[in-house]
C-alpha cells in the first residue's frame, strides 16, 4: 500500500512508485519460491493477498510488534527445516538457494544465513525453527546481521553462510538490484519510472 511500504525510497520515488517496486520485488520472490521443491510455502503477510500471489501458498497474518517479533511469529508456524526469505531481494534464483534445498543441505548444518550488504540479512534457515532465536535481535541496523548470526552461534548451532546480497532499501539499491536481475519484474517496473537524481 502506498505510503506504508519501502518508505526509504521516497524521495526520489513517489509513494505509489515505491509501492509498485515493493509489489514487483515480492512477486519475483514468490514466483522463485513457487518453483522450488518445498514441502510447504508460507507467506507471512500484513494485509490481504492480491493477484500477485501464485498458487500453492499458505497465507498467515503477521503479528503485532517489531520485526523481530514478526519473524519469530512466522517461524512459530513452521516445523522441521525452514528457510525464511525477505521480500526485497528479487534477484534470488533457484541456483542460489539450491544448497539449502539439496537433500543433504541440512547434514551437519543447523542454520543457513544469508547476509545483506547493508548489515542485515536476506535469508535465515533453521533446522529447528525456534522463535526465541529471533526475539530481541535489534532490526534495521548496520549490525542486525552480525547480532543475529552471533545469536545462532551462541546457541551452539552449526551455521553455513549464503552469499551476500543487496536488498532494496534506497533508490541506489533499486538500480543495482535491477541491474543484477535485468529480466525480473522488479527491473521492468523500475525501467518504466523516470530516472530520478537521487537514484544515481
């Protein structure tokens, strides 16, 4: 919804444009996940699903509270090895996630961690999805990823790292992510918008 998502893109983009970019990123992510060999696909959503939602997803509402509580709530609805993905890395591909989904992907591993270039994380996989591993982690800071990963290690988990990806927080991020995924809905949506000075 305009004015509620990707607000750091405004300016230079308008709230309507930021919402369109958010929807495109989410749609790209969902379609990638839809093609993966998962036993269950869950979308934790604040709001109502639209036409962008592919078939085969179970939708659960996000709970109230900070992002740490909302992520913990999502894990609380899952059992067995679970991979959580953010919605603002539309450049993810099946090949990138293949190690996690390999039949031996959890052998001698308790967690998968996908660090983001801004200090956060874009993916978190847990063999035992314990919500307590996320509650209390300070979100949206330059050290969020480091704190979260340290939380896993301190819990005695064997952590394996995925590649660092850039998520879409700023207009400059949007241009770089679109360049990394030129065939994506996100890139096409961005290409239809005027180039803004703040995005260069």
